[in-house]
């Protein structure tokens, strides 16, 4: 039982990170049918930004964090403005290739412009172990889970309750209808892209002490989050979260109870199963056939 | 107009494409550095090339090799074996005297037959034992191969720490699996025991709670980790976060500067072994590490020393044969005992190269110390090589 | 033995019943119209017969054989041709390629299709049909560049290519100009005389009354009437269904 | 007639090429031939039949491992090469089953999953595959006294197979299969409505595409003389995808242009030293932004422009 809870903590703390990155996939897919293969790099770049601001330039934590989010937002804005807007008419594959190019550009850009080395980022919370009847965990795990959960809940509420959120939902339902309702679809889409990259920036802050700051972490995170989004359901924010947690837990439990050698393969097998039984994802809503 | 443009474009592209053809033979001793500049091992490749750069500068400042300057050119393998083949081909087309790199064993295994065919010495940073079984007379290692490193390390742990239950975590690639095979063999043959758990992990894996829970469940008291630098550091952190008390030990990557810089306090107490340590009682390692620290504001990873040595090996070989004959070089550089007297700048003290190009040298057993701001390797002992003239020497203890 | 028969054909979309317990049959040589208000399940019924949709319940018999659950393409290859309500063409291929595609699967084995070229007979027939439909000058044009009416004709032409015994036409005359409509009807009659059987979904009552010998009326997925044109014209349930009871 | 002359000249140039190429450039061109064959396969699956496959590296790998492992058992290269293709093709047909139900990004993801799983099998099942260190010492074939052991001779073997693959793809595309592939890709509903079996042709599209990839793999192993799982990761599948998209999907010339760009591009760009991968990535973005149909349209424009000029002079 102690082991079980231990694994649960490990799995959830990873899964929730995958989940928050996966939400970005969902947001972009819903509002503009964009599959962003550079999503992982949208986490990696803020990591380096944070190191640059906080550790190299020695700016205090909070101002540095705000600046980093601003930087992420600009990245998201440029991404929409310079790339996606022009690429969308070309269809999904064109976007896939172009974002792959973007992913390489950002990755090698950081490597050349800065460093191929992995950089240290200090933990946000204490990592001293706390023992509780056979279970050992650190405040870092718990706080990560709590903070990210809060962010996701706030995001969810914003989308469900605020006027802006409603507008986003309307755009996701259908562009023409949204336009008829008097919503400025362009602005909403830009907003979603900025939101996505800010979210990724926030994820970067929590991921940096755990993964460390390395230029090639984006591929790893991107693929994991993409799988999470599909498993959970591509058209639901909830889906991304459920998917992330499922991936995190599946990895951990499969590694603990079956074999570690096929750790990543298990996630893929899980993906098969989910797609076979419920192609729209675990909590996704069936899309209308058209 | 159009035709003119077309013609000029095609001529231009032809020029670009063929400009990689062999240049007019210069006086220089050319060394093709085939290395991981991008991809998963880019940071290691970065250290390696810095070592190459420094060694080249040092040799040229001192008048070159037999009066000829050293010139190197970098060829990126992207950390991928097929690309490494094209990189070596490209390097060989440049007409080098020798090659330096790559580090990844899978890349070396893919391209080593090329240097063998071209009869061009290749000094690699790979550690997988299979490389030595391929029968190439043109491969030299710049680090101890797993087949010798693992038994040495296990010797120490088994005889000094006397663990009751040992487990192994290894990275799921040629590097980790090669070591796992050797470990199983050595434990069975020499110590008549087995690992209680063997777990393969992924590169870039960030959560090890599954593995460590198993370790805890099986009451493991000695954990052998065979990882690349970043993953090693992540595991140290998690071992600490789970409050596990056990002996953690690993190969040179687990105590190399990159692991310690990232692992910080969590790395404290980890045992590891390396032939090249910046604070080892070996003057050349210490000397070039100081230079590195001054240059780049941090201590070097041991790949820096290996890259450095890869150039000095070429110098040694040429000087020992007295000319630029690669076949003679190959003959001379096997079963050779390189001492500081023979090559005063080479790192690692007495180096012995056996008849398959495996390196045997004194390895330093270190335990990581934490001084509140930095994790440092604390030298515990110097372990003699398993082969060569020094193999009958006794272990030197620095602290016990 | 009827050429085509359905027994208790039922199709649910989630909780909505689109086709309800429909018994239907066509004799060889007939021209039958299926009519009904919008959303009465006519097209869904066609799609269930040809297994574009899996029917929730019920069976389909063609020439006395049970073809329920066979893949759509296999049912088509039994000798049934059909059009769709929304024209389904290969828009990025030429008109002529479209014509040949519609017949290529009806003969030979899968492997032979890698090695054999199109039959000269098929090519001739494609020319003839295009000629008849007055679109032969467009044969090398991409289907996507055709006007709606022309696409409609092409669609019709493609169905005729493999000489199907039974033809299911989903609104063949909508969007087709008057003159061509007459030609189409003549052609259908002509083919019918030669032994081909037609089932037509149609909104244009002129076409229905002139062309068909028997009419089946659907409403909310149920058959509410069946009979000769003049019987249907006076049937009270049909009038209610079309114009609403309250009126 | 003129066209034959043109192709004759092209082939003559390609035959003469090794005399002028260095060892390294020869290898790059040889590699381009191999990748062209695989990209042709993907072009049939994706470009024509519109079935997204992001696991062509798996098919490629299966071909390569078939070759490497059976050669080690002493089988003849000429016997194994068709087997490489057939094994790849059979596996492709199996992978094709999900395509019956899913398309677009779902299918993309499923095939990514297939690629990742096969990669794990290659790494883990070392009793069969040699594990992560792979298989080395792969020999090259010979016919009678004509040995293809040297890079120089093997180049010609690859050239022949590459030309055969191109001709085969032209044949398939112009056959009823090719037409059915395009039909399924363009409008599945219409295809089924005209008796074209989506079951048969989707599986065929995967099988045929995978067959080419398998043959490519079978030729790749002796070229490198060493194979390891690293050469068959999902990222290699992405490279194949990039090849056909950059070259031009659904065009015969597409995969050829694409393979040339993707294999040679980085090598040529190495001029720019460290920055070459940045330049390459940037190029991907720019091509997608400004030349969505792929570089093949450049060729189309040239074709239009050149005869016009020749004509005006006459």
C-alpha cells in the first residue's frame, strides 16, 4: 500500500506536467485546427529564458517570472502571426511540417546561441523528504501538484465562466457561427495562442527543476503531451488533464509492476487500446461525422 | 536571361557541393573530429571538442608534431549512427592523418570499419565492450571500456562495502545495456551472486519512483546506476527525495562534472570511478582542468580530458614512429606503455594500450563531497589497471 | 422473387430513429419512386441498403441473396449502382478518369488491376455516355471545375458505366436544367425498357408522376403509403405529411 | 523521343558521376538513392492514397533487419531483398488495419505509436536484433564474379534499384491501383459508392508503400554495413514525411526531389558549420509558407519557361 501511494505521487506529479502541456495542444486544435509539433519547444524556450533572467542576470524571482511569461506570450503571438495564419489554409500536414521546422529552429537556435549543456535550475520548493508511515515524499512533489491543479482549475473556470472564455468556446464550436455572434475570431485566436504559450511558460517553471534545463527536452515533452492529449480527448481541456495523468500513472505503474524495459512502449499500447475502444479519447466528446 | 541564371545557379551549386573535395596537401597534420555536436550527446561533444581545441593549440604553440602544425576540422554526427558514417566518410575525404571521436558506441560501431579500411587511426570516446571484438587495428579508446571498468568498480564495492542486495539501473541503450551484461557476468563468475533487480530506464526520463520503489521493496543496500549525466543527477535527487539510504555507485559519467553540477547536494556520497578527474593527484589533468576553469568558469567534464588525449595520442604515435606512416603508427601504438616521460602533457598518468586498442590506466575511485555550494569528487583511492605493466601494483588509498 | 427487398429495416442515430421497420421491395423492370418530406429518412434508407451506414436492425436481400452487412463496395459490385444526395465525385481527377474509375472494380481480380489497362469497351462506353450527356467536350477537365449541373450529369453517367441491374438515384434531377431533365427521364425510360430497374428519390412531382409506376412515401422513417401515382395523389396521409395536419 | 533522350542523358550523367565524386559524396548520393526508394513508398501511401503513415521508418527497419539477420545466416542477398520488401509489406498491411477506421491526426498518432513500439522491440529483443548495438559486419552482394563490395560498385546497384523503383511507382500510379489509391484518398465515400473497396486499397496502399520501404531497408543495411535501432526511430519517419511534403505530395518527382533536399541539404549546408541545422529548419518553414505544393512546382515552372524560350528563338 505504501508503495502504491508512493507510485501514485510519482505518477501524478509527472502526469500533471504532461497534462498542462497537453492542454496547449487542445486549445490550439480546438480554435484553429493547429497541431503544434513545437509545443515542447514552447516549454523549453521559457526554461532557458528563466535561467537567463533569474540566474544569469540575477533578476529576483517574481520579476523574472513575469518577464519570462511576457517573453513566452510574444513567442506565441509571433507564432500565430507569422506562421499559423499563413499556413492554416494548407491543411494539417503543412502545419505539422512547418511546426517541426520551428521545433528544430528553436532547439538548435538555443544550442548554438547559448549552450548544448544541461543547466541547473534551483527547486522551487524544498526537496527534503517527509516520512509518513512508509511513504516518503517531498514538498516539491506535493506543491507542484497543488499549484498546477490550481492553475488548471482557474483556467477551466475562466473558459467556462468569463465572457472571453465563452467567446473562445464559441470559436471552437465553429468560426462562422462565432463571427455571426459578433465575436472577433482573429483576436480570440491570437489570445488562445498567447494563452497557450503562457501556459507552457508556467509549465516550464515547474518542469525546470525536475527535468533540468536542456535544449533537447522539448521533443520528449512534446511527444508525451501529444499522446496525453489524444488519450484523454483532443477536444476537451479536461481530456488533456485526464490524458496527462493517465500517461504519467501508466508509465509509473507499468514500470513498477510489469517491466521498465518497455516503459515508453506501454504508453503507446495504452494509446492503441484507448483509440480502439473510444477513439475520441477517454473523456472526449464524439465529433460529428461530416 | 533565364538561361544565364540557371547556368550560374547550377555552377554555383556544383561548386558548393564539390568544394568539400580534398584540398591541396598542406604541411599540417590533419585530424578529423567526428563528434556529437548536436543531438542527444551534444553537451559531451561540446566538452570533447573543447579538449581537442586546447590540445591543438598547446601542441602548435610548442612547435607542432615533428615540426608540422596540427589542424582539425569538426564533422557533426548528430548523435546518430547513420549520420556518423557519412561524417566519417566526409572526414576521410578531407584526407586526415587521424580521426578523433565519436563518443556514442553505436556510432563508433557503425563507422569504425571505415577507419579500418582507410587505415586511419581513430581515437574514440566509446566504452561499449563490443568495439574491441571487431578486430580493427585502427581503433584506440580514450577511456576505459566497460569490460574492464565494471569489474574494477564491482571489486571495490563488493570487497569494501559488502552489500547484501545489489540492484542496477541502466539507461536503455548500448551504453547501459552493455554495462548491464558485463555486470551480470562479473557478479556471477567472480562473486557468485546476482543482482536482485535490473531496471532499464529511458533517456530523459524524469520520474524514477517506480524503479526506486522497487529498490526499496527489495531492501537493496547498493545501487549500481549506469546513466548519462543528466539522468544520473535526476536519480540522485529522487533518491534523496525518497529518503533512501544506500550505497550508490556508477561509472565515470555518474561522478563527472555535469552530473555533480546538476545533482548538487543530492549527489553527496555517491561512489564512482574515473581515469580522469580534475582534482586527481595527477598533474596533467589538474593542469588542463585549471585552464578550463579559467576559460569557461567551471570545472570540465571528463570528456574534455578524453578529447584532449585523443590529439595527444596522435602526437605520441607519430613521434614514436618518427614519421607519418599510418601502418607503422598502428603497429607501434598497440601494446604500448605511454608514460609521462614519453609524452609529458598526456592526461591520466601511465597509459597502457593493449593489442586491441583498449586503454588501461589507473582509475580514481571517488566519493562525492558536498561543501555547501558545490559537489566535488573526493578522491578515495587509485585503482591499478587490470592489464599492462601497472596491473600488479597495489591500490593506493587516499582516505579510508 | 423481388430484385431487391428489405425486411424491417431500422436505423437509429443515437436516440433518433431515422428509418423505422421499413419493408420495401422492387421487382425487376420497375421504376419506383421513394418520396417524402425533408428528413423523412429517404437518403438514410438508401445508405442502409448499400451499407454506407450499418442498419440497426433488418435485412437486405438482393436477387434473393442476403446481402445484409456486406461491405458497401461489395454490394455495389453485385450490380447495384447509386448516386448520393450530395454529389460525390473525385474532384481532382478528370471527367474521363472519373468515368473509368466507376467501372474498373467490376471485373477482374485485384492483382489483374495492377497489370491490365482499361478495356477498350469501357473506354468506348465512357465516350458514348459522355456524348449522350453532352459533356464529352469536358472529358479532360478536372471534375472540380465543372458546373453543378455538369457534375450532376457526370455523377449519373458514372452510375451507368458498369451497367448495373438496379440503379438507386438520389434526387437525379435537382439542379438540372429543364431540357436535360427531359433527356434524363427519357434515358431512364429507355434503359428501363432494356431491363434496368430504377429506384428514385425525387422531390419534383412532375418527374415522379411521369416516370414511375409505383411510389413509396416515407414520413419519419416509416412507410405511410404505397401505390400507383394516381392513388398517392389522393392519399390523405400523404397530403397530411407534406402539408402538415393542422393546415 | 526527345524525352527519352533527356532521360538517357540524365542516366548517363548518373552513371558517370562516381568517377568525379569523392568517397564521401558518393556515399551521400548512394544514401539519397536508398531514401528515394523509401520516400517513393511513402508517397504511394500518403501522397496518393492519403493514408498518413508516420511509421515508414519501421518498415524501413524491418527490411534492413531482415537483410542483416538473414545475411548473417548465410542466405543470398538476391533472395533476401524480395523478402525484405515482402516482410515490410506484410507488416505494412497489418498496420493498415487501423486506417480502416481512423484518419488524419488519429492515424498519424497510431502510426507514431507503431514506430515507437517497433523501436523498443529492436532495442529490447537482443536475441533477435542484436539490441541497441545493432548488427555489424553486413556484407555486400555479388553476381558471379561481379562484386558489389566496393562503394563504387554498390553505387550502381543502388542506382539500378532506384530507377526500378521510380519506374515501378510510375507503373503503379498509372495502373488501376494507382487510380483507386487516388480515389480512396480523394473521396472515400464516392469510391465505395462505385464499388472500390476501401478495405482492399487502404491495406494495399500501406502494403505497397511498406514494400518499397522494406526494399529500401534491404539495400540500406549493406550500404551502411551496420544497422542499429537508432536508424529507425520515429524521427526518421518524420524525415521521410518531410521528404515527400517538401518535394511535392502525390507527384512522381516529389519523393526524388525531397530525398535530394533532405539528405543532401544538410550536407551542403554544412558550409554554415554549426548553424546548418538552423538553416535547414528555417528552410522547412519557408517552403511550407511559400511553396506549399512542394518544390516540384519550381520544376513545373521551369518546364513551362524553357520550351517557351526555345520556341521563341526558332
